[in-house]
């Protein structure tokens, strides 16, 4: 994360750490489509530490909650 804080731990609905079998991951292409941005933008967010991701071989997988958290943090109230 860009504010220097540690990434949010993966949690289950009950608030306990979620087993990895319950965590849903998205590809960079899926994240780009969901956010309606380019894949390069997603790579910049991952490399910049603004979006949490796991490296799998030469590619990345992004937890769904990380995308949701990023988008939620960017929401602004309009008057």
C-alpha cells in the first residue's frame, strides 16, 4: 500500500484469517476489465504497492478483496 501500512490480512466472513482455499484471485486482465483500465495500469498499481498481488511464476494474481478495497478507498462523495 502506498501509505506505508501493511497489506490487509486475508479474512473470512467471521473476521478470522481466511484459508487460501477461500480466497478468490483474479488475473491482471480480469482486474483491468473489472476496473475498466488497461493492463499496464494494473501492473503499475501492483509494482507501486497500491494493489496487493501474489506472483505466480512470471504472472500476478490479485485477491478480489484487494481490488474491492482499492476501489472503495477511491470513492468520493459528490455534492
